[in-house]
């Protein structure tokens, strides 16, 4: 008996250890969360209206291989359903349909034994009510004969269609449902094209409502965003310790993304940006192929893990050799100062434009002090080819959430918005600045939770000050002992 109790105790301790190692395995959004989001949308909808959302299309990569599927964020927000070839109708008011009262109807893929053998199981209309909490569910094949008169509504609200949906030749697929829907609501009618006021189709209001909803994060969303940001910053830290001259941009990208996967982040929130030297001056550089990053270069690393649908957006710029040169440090510290000044005023009631203006003011004045700009006159700081600030050509802030540039209102900050503050300076080779400044790219991007009286920086696990970055880069890395065999030459 004593041996049994000892074994039972050891088994329980082992289970506790496993749970401690995997604290996030049950932290997915629940069907109750999505139900409340549908209720929140109904509260914004005018009387006698219906909102219609479609799943993302499956997109082809090459030949018979598709890109890894990613659900449309609005559709996921409303339903929690991750499968393609689906649509949902959300009604403002209850209506009687087929003898049952409902305010929402979901259409999903039908079961297909052959395709499920290749692609995995489908939820189907029998599994959806329990899993998703939507009680009236049909198969996509049933939508063609769906007896609902859309003309009875004052407004049918949906997003304008784009020509990116392929016909998969499976009955009831997304392509077929969209074609049927267009017919049912008169989407292609001349009234819509010539006199849109004659139809009940509304292609604008739904996006405004979704921006209002998604811009303010619920507690469950904040929990997931915190985890996505933590994962992204821990990856930045480990790469700071591991990076050495001679590595490739691709390898550095891979180290980041390995850590994302190690912490069970399903995807990257956007194509990873890893640019050394001149490449860092390309704002959305995603080639990441430079074979060897060079001693003396800066490398700009803009990467975000996507965790359970929610994505971080964190950028660090570091010296490849571990030490900023004098000129690199001057530029870096100026960008840091701009971010800090924006952080100080980041709170409910501040406008997005105020955040941008204060970072522009700090950077422009600093570049004048360094002699990089002659003056603050527009002709001295504007690139005549682009019409933008020559060395700080982008805005400083955007929402993050289910999209890296998430839906949200861009007037005043409100409590529980999560935004980036990301000033930058990019001095390209051949620019009017002295050659000693050429090929210095710096962007510092952090994620902030807006509060009533200020903001909380979510991404402070990764150092931001130049001296703190240099100290961290002196530490050993978990990747230091990773040695792979050389590839043989086959020439």
C-alpha cells in the first residue's frame, strides 16, 4: 500500500511538472468569447439589418500546393471557426426560420471522407453547434436553396468582394456560396453600380463597427497578446546573444522563428524583416537572404509571433559585432529619445497624430543638431521623389491584435487599445547626408497597452537602450553550441 501511495504521489508530481512546462495548452478563446463579440456587434447594428462574414479563401502557392490556411480575422472574431469555405449571417433581431427562432446562421463545409483522409477532419454541421456555440448550422451545399429573402432587411452589411477566390469544384465551396449570395442580394445589379441608394446593400458600415469593436481589447485578447509579445521579445533576446558576423540574414530569421515555435506560437504575424546594413533601410524588406552580415553593420529585426491568432510586432536594431559605433549610437539614441517622448504622452485621450508629431519633432530637431538636415524647412527634410520625410518616412503607431495592422479607430487613444510606437531613421547610401552616416538603419518598435492615465509597455523584456543591448550581447546564447555538419559540394 505504501508503495502504491508513493507511486501515486510521484505520478501526480510528474503531471504537475508537465503542466508547469505547458502553462498555455488550454488558453484558446472560448465559444463564449465569440458569442459575446456577436452580441457586441448586434448592439451596434441598426434595426432590421444583417451582417454577413465569409471565411478567407484558400490560396494556391504552386501547382497542387496551397499556402498554409489562415482564417479571415473578422470571421474568426465572430465565430472562432478556423476552417475555410464557411460563412455566417448575424441578424440584429431574432427571426423565425424553418420554424425555429434564431439570430445567427452558420454555413460550413460538408464532410468528405476522401478529403478528410488527406487534410484532416472537418467540424461539419453536427459538430459546429457544440464547438462554436451557434445552434443553427447548415452545409455550404444548402445555401443555394436557402429560403431567406434578403430584400426584407433595411441593410445587408458585408465587405466588398475581391477577385481572389478560386473555384475548388467542391460543392458548396466558398466560390459557390459567394456567387449564390451575390445573386440573392443583387450585388451585380445596375442599381448597385449606378444608384447604390436604391439597394439595401451596405459595404461601409460593417468595417466601421468592426474597427470600434476590435480596437478595444477584451481581457482574453490581452492575455493572448501578452504571450505573443513575450515570445517575440524572448526571441529578440536570444538572437542578440547568438548573433555573430558571418551569419546570414536567413539564419538569423530562423533563430527567431524557431523560438516562436518552441513556445507554441503557430505562425509569424507577418513576413519577418531581417535587414543588415543597406537592407535595413528598406522598410518592408522580407528577402532576408544576405549570405553574410558584416562586422560593423547594424541589423534591423522586425518580427512578431502570432499566438492563437494574436500577433506581436517588435523591432530591435543591434550592432552585428555587439558594439555600436559612435555614429550608430548617436542615431540609435535619437530614435530611442523619440520613442520615449511618445511614450510619455501615450494615454487615453491623446490622439494618434500627437504621437506621430512628437516623434517627428524629436527626430527632425536631432538630425539638424547632427548636421544631417540643414534646417527644419520642409525643402530640407522632404524627399522630393516620395514627398515624405527623407529619413523618417513612416508613421509611428498602429493597432495590433488579430492583424499586425489591426482594425481600430485612429482618432484618440482609448483604454485597452494595444498599439505600437515605432519611430525610425534610415539613411541610405547616396543620400545627401555625409558618407559617414550612410547605411545606418534604426527602428525601435514596442507594443503598448493604453490605460486611463498612461500606458504599459508590453515588450520590455527585450532591452531598448543602446548600452543595455550591448550588455546583453556579451552573454552566451543557447545557440552557441549548435554546430551542424558542413554541406558537401556537388559541383
